């Protein structure tokens, strides 16, 4: 179960947090934005916008991106919540 008691500062944009985490995973995997876009079947510009936090992805698309990065939405959100909680 995901921790629902995680508090994010009001001035922090969740899209930016998710975008940065996706970018970190992409770079760790050695993928370019173009390669991840090919794997996830989305446009490269979409990857760029998601990573910058200027566009949101549907849950389905987010899961496609994450599966392309070797994880899934549940593991990703759990890891993200742990990182936020430890700050």
C-alpha cells in the first residue's frame, strides 16, 4: 500500500517531482529521450515536457514510460514517496 501520509510542500509541483524522477531513471538506463519515446510509443517532445513538468501523463502513459524504464507505476510511486518522506 502506498503511504498516503506523505506531505509535499505546497510550493512543490508534483509534476516536476515526477518528471525529475523519470529523467533520472532514463539517464540511469542510458536512454535518450528519443529512445525512451520509441520504447513507450510516444513522441520525444512529450518525454521532454513530462521531464520538465510542463505536461502531465495519464496513468496509462506514465506506466508505459515506466515499463520502458524497467519498472512499473506501483514501484515508482512507492520509491518516490520514500524519497519525499526522507526529505
